[in-house]
C-alpha cells in the first residue's frame, strides 16, 4: 500500500480500460436508415464485419432493415448471397425494393452446411454481402464468420432468434428488432462506440413499397384482371403506413 | 516462315514421373525378358550409378531398392500428342517429329510477342507440366529439329545464319537417312557443312534420292512434308495407379495432374468443358463413374480441380481403385467472363464462378440458384428459378418472403391494407379467386394473407413483409 504507480504505466500496460476512448471508426457502409446510421459508430454497417440481427419472430421487418444496402450492392453489380433463408424470397417484392435479382444468389444448405457455406462465401472475397440463417450457431462458429468476413472484406448478416441475446457474441454489431408496442431497433452491441440507451424507431412498411408504378405495368395488369370487380372500387394498396389504418377503417365501414 | 522445335529427350520418363509425388530411384526397362535393359533412369537412380543401356541384372547388383517400370511406347506417343495439344495454343501449324514437336511461329508473333517472349512462355508451360525439353528456332522445321538436338535455346532467324549454324553439326545428329549417317563418316565427312558442299550428283549416285530429299527439306529447298496435328474433339485419358488405392485422398494427386492437363489442353484448343466424367476402375472391369458438371464451360485448372475433387470426395469406394480415367466428350466454346478494369474486390478474391462450383460440389447441383420474376399475377407462379427478370414491375405491394405453400394464419389483430383481388389463371386450369390483405398479427408481424372473396376470416398466410 502506498506505493505510487504512475498512471501512464498503467495505461501502457493496458490493464485499465478507458471509458469513452473513441476508437477510430472504419468507413462503414450506410444502412439506408438515417436514424440508425446516426447512432452507429461507423456511420453505418461496420465494414467487413459480422452483424447479428436478433428477432422475436419472422416478418417484423428484418429484411427491410437490410434491403436498402442489398439494393445498393446488387445495383452496383456486386453479388449478394442468401444462405438457407427460411422462406423463398419473393422476387417481385425484392425488385420493388430495388434489388437486382441477377446478383442475388440463394444457397440451399442443410443445417450442417449452413455455417460452412457462409464461411466459404465470406472468405472468398467475391461476395459483397452474405446473409445467413443458421439455426445452430455458437460463439465459436460466429467468431469464425467474423474472421472470414474480415478476410473476404464482406458484410456478413446473421439472423437469429432473440433468445440468443443472453449469450455473448463476437459480432461487431448486434441489433435486436422488436415489433411491439412499436417496431424499433435496439442496438445491443456496437464495436467502437457506446450502446445507445434508447431504441431507434423503425418503420418496416414504409414508402417505397409501391414505388415505380409503371404505366405499362398497369395496363398489363388490367388485361389479366378482366374479372376483378374491385378494380375501381377497392383502394389500391397502401403506399405507406400513415394512410394504411385509414384505408382499413374505410374498408370496415363499407 | 520460322519454326520452333521442342525436343523431348525424356518423354517416357517424364510421363511416368509427373504422376508420382516421391522421387525414389526409378528406371524404365525394355527388351526381351532375359535381357532387360534400362532405357531411362531418373536423377536419383543415375546418382546411384544406374545408366541408360545398362542391363537390369547389373543395375540390381548396384542398387537394392529401385522401381522398375516397363517402357510403354504407346504412352510416350500419347504424351507427345498431348504436348502437341499444348503447343497448339501457340500456333495453328503443329507437327510431330520423332521425340519432338515443331510449330510454325512467325504468324503467331504479332499475337503472342516476339520469339524470346514466346520461348519463355513455352518453357514455363512445359516446365509446369513436368516435361524436360530443349527448344530451338530456325526457318525450316527440320533445321529447327536438328538444332534443338544439338543445343538448347538456339535461335537462327534467317536462312544465311541457319546455314552457318548447321555447318558444324555432326552427321549423327542431323536426322539423315541411316545408311548415309553410317557411311559418310567413313568417307571423311563428319559434319553437315562438309556434306552440303559435296556435289549433288555424286551423292545421288552413292546414296540415292532419300539423302538429297532430306538435305533439301533441311534447307527449305523442298516442302517439309509434315502432317499437321489436329487436336481431337474428345478427351479420354487414363492414369494407371502404381498401387491399389483404397481411400479417396490418395487419388487427389493424380486428379490434380489430370485436371491440370485438361486445363492446358483446353486453353490450347481455346475451348472449355462443362461436363466430364471420372471413371475409377476397379478389378474385374468394375468401375465407379463420377460425373462432374458445372454451370458454365470452364477451363481454369483450379476450378476444374476443385469441382472434380468436391464430387470425388463424396464417393464411397466399393473396391480399391486401380486406375483413373477422365472422359470429356463435350467440349463447348469458352467465353471468359468480363472483369472490371478497376476491380474493387480484394486482391486474393476467388472468382464467383469458382465459389459457386465449390458450393455446388458440396451441397448438390441445385443448391445455388437465382430467382427471376415472371409476369404471371398468381403468386405461386410469379417467380421462377433462373428466369431473367421481366421488365414488368408490380405496382401493388408484394412481400419480401413468400411461402411456398400457403398455411393457415391465426392471431390476426388488424388489417392494414386490402383487399387486392387476384382472380385469374383461366388459361392453364390453375384458376384462383382470392382477396389478398396486408394484416398485422398479434406479435406485430406484417403478413400477406388471403381469404375467400368477400370474407374476412379463414386467413391463409402467403408471405411476410419482413
């Protein structure tokens, strides 16, 4: 007791963790969600790293979260790979979001091979982004994916159930999506920055769902729907959510 | 005209050695059973004192442990034709001479660079394939052949310098008719220069026309009379393994050589291969066939090897393998993929095609695919695997996940949008009449669900707005 230890020695020995020390952020890739970009230390997805997305259930906007990024990458003619997706991607839905399907490769892999295939794709360096839905992934296998993403300079997204939140993860970024009471994104871990305490509001069914309404498309559609009684009376699908409830109400009152 | 000649002094031995990972003493033997002679010996056998022409019994007295392989003239000829296929990428005029390949190079120079550059490439190709060689260039094929058998790397580009280079060549190396080669030295004529200065009519009287023809061909005064090599349209190669192989891992080395040869052959032919078969031959004419298929024609050695290995590793061997055969009947044209000049990918990136073949080899032929949308309004028919996208873009919201088969949905809390009536399909008997809605479930999921027209119940889930 009483010995004086120079602070600089302690710091140099790296025995003391300094809170708030800003790690120089690498150039991230924009997520396409300005509110999310604003809180992430890299200003977007951490480059060449693993991002883990945790969900309570399918269909709460997990794809809308990444689709702006996928649209940007595929339009730049860079391949994106989906490994063992839980459902078939709806080609028209993805195209409506701007994804170039010619650059979207889907890999059907059984449970044993999901992680292998993901690692191969990430490590190859030929893929811009790899999305995987592993059902059994532990800390070690995720670390392998993180290393592979770093080797191949690719974005890795792993979608998992939110019960895995309790387990530690080597992912550079962990996001949890919640749907209730309103859709929001919780940043659970972000390398190089402090975790924000507030959730980020998130609008999974936003404008753009029905963009690019082409005249030609309408005509072709009309030809197919000769027997559609609702063509004139039924309102067209909601362009965005703000108008959606009112549309539903109108439906019910009718 | 300028011809290059590649002589292959150790063709038979190299053909055997290149399949072996180890380099223990090894000799090729030939001759009648009671008087077997060594016809070729590898470096470690020569270091032990074995040499060509030695009797096998003498060799056995010198060295206790060495491998003997019977000399196979047909195999040597096969290798020579294979190398002619490799040389074919440098010239369209390739011909075979005894233990040598000649190719016309003056017309390829504008494409492949001048002779020193082409020679470097040729040498590195041959070295990579594991064949020792000597190369020379001269205005006539026979002169190139003579010069290559005298000294490696000689290049004479004009007829005058060729004449000078041929002068000191000893007659034994001039590839002249045997009768003349035997008789002329006894007359005091020991080198080509002396022979060329002899009066022609005297030579004709003593040795007949064959000698004069040979001399005229050598100097280019007469057409070379070569039969040009035409690459075959199918590949059927066979490697006999030195012992019975019981596990796949031991086949990897010969396989790598074979696929490497195939790649060299294909680039000589400027073609690719999309499908080929590996036949693992067992005893009693039994065989296991392994089909290797790729999505597009390929000719890169790495891609071919990896595709073949991936397929081979899944095979359960029913019996030990004696020999390996590679059969490729269909050799389609090959179009190299376009690349960006400023490639943004990491330097060691694997081409996507190669990655795809690797995944397919392990996961199955149909494991990697793309979706394309169609103009069919029925959700079940709205997309097809590997279809090109049709330009039509649906103006109504479509989900991002689509269930292959609709299933009942419970716990719908509210309707967000709809209905959208889909009533169509009369043209192929797949009629459907449904009202599609976007609904929210109790868990906050956004679903694309349908029910019977005019109803608001009995929801069937068809997709998720994920």
